[in-house]
C-alpha cells in the first residue's frame, strides 16, 4: 500500500500521464517557479521574524518586573 490507499504503480502511471500531457520542459519550468516561490516565501518569513525581534525588549529589566508582578499577585491570594 502506498500513500492514502494509492499503490506505487498507480502513482507511477499518473506521473507518466502528467509527463505526456505537459512535457519535460514545462514541468521543469513549473518546478523552477515553485522553488522560487518557496524561496521568496521563506525569505519573507525570515524578514518578518527579524522585524518582530526588534520590537522585543533587549534588556532583562522588563522581564524581571513581570516576574515581580506575578509574585506580588500570588502573595495577595
């Protein structure tokens, strides 16, 4: 058994049919375009992470005050 109930010979037949319909050149172009899109997406996500990292406080004083606020509220209970 293969992927989701489809056996490997069936997958191979589908790939051969796709190859006959589109041709090797067009499939190569589609693969190249898809790879470029994935690369740009990862680059965009990486830039977004860098921008969000700048918004975070770099000093530890703000995290200490958050912990102190939490401990003060636990004392009140």
